[in-house]
């Protein structure tokens, strides 16, 4: 139990440091200090800083895939599933905004080893495929219009990511601070409401549409 707790402490401390300073600016020594571990423990459990980073990233991606699979396998309509995806994705990204910003930065400009970078990107691609199947279900059921599915997914995910990275763009006259829980809730509610309205307008086939 003590080993599991210490391992969790290392991951938690590293995630906070990576989010605040970025991967390159965070040292193994800092992680050890913040977690109460020593550098030998970090090397033993993870093989070094890169291993810590990769495990955090993989856990994030795989846990979201679990959520997506539960939504996809639910006995509800494709529309209900897509609405749930929007809720879950917004909650996950806005709720952990600092880590999302770091992840976005590292995956865009990272010095990650190519095989690790590709592994993470592939896991993210698998998540996109689950959302793709949900939209395909709606089209096959005759509820959704024939749309560019990937563009639709990017519209959802890109909007949430943009709002999280630059909340001032949707509230230029307000002092939005996502470190404040009440501000996160306001932003999350706005983006979820907007995307649900957008998808209802864009995807739902008119009743008199026989095409």
C-alpha cells in the first residue's frame, strides 16, 4: 500500500509541476521534492521524468476512452450519446484546464521521443473513432443529416479546447480566471449550452427532409 501511495504521490506532484512549468522546465529533482519521494524511487517506478510524463498522459487518454465506451454502449439514442460526450469532454477539459494547456503545448512543440509521441496520438485517435461511431449511428438511424463527421468532431473538441486555452475570447470584458471554481463552472455551462444548441441545429434532419 505504501508503494502504491508513493507512486500516486509522484504522479500527482509531477502533473502539477508539468501543468505549471511545462515538461522541459520541470526537473526530476523538483518532482522528488514535491512528492516527498527520492530520485531513485522515480527511476525505479517510471524510469525517469519521461516515464512519469507518459504514464500521466496515457492515464488521461485511457480514462476518457473508458468514459466514451460507456456512453457509446448505452441503450439510448445517438443524440443523447453525443450530448453526453459534449458534457463529459467539457467537464474533463475545463475542469483540468492547466493540465490541458500543458498537454496541448507539449504535443504541439514537444521533444518527446517519436515512438512515445505516436503512441499518445494513436490513443487519442482511438477516442475520436468512438465519437465517430456515435455520429454514424445517428446518420444510419436517419436522425442525423449526412455530414462531414470528422469536421463535426473537431468543431466540438476544438471549441472546448479554444475556450479552455483562451477564455478571454468569449468574455473580453470580464476578468475570467479558470483557477476559480465559479469561473470554470460559468465557462463550462456556456460552452456546453452552445455546443448542444449548435449540434441540434446542425445535425438533426428536418422532419420533411426525405433525402
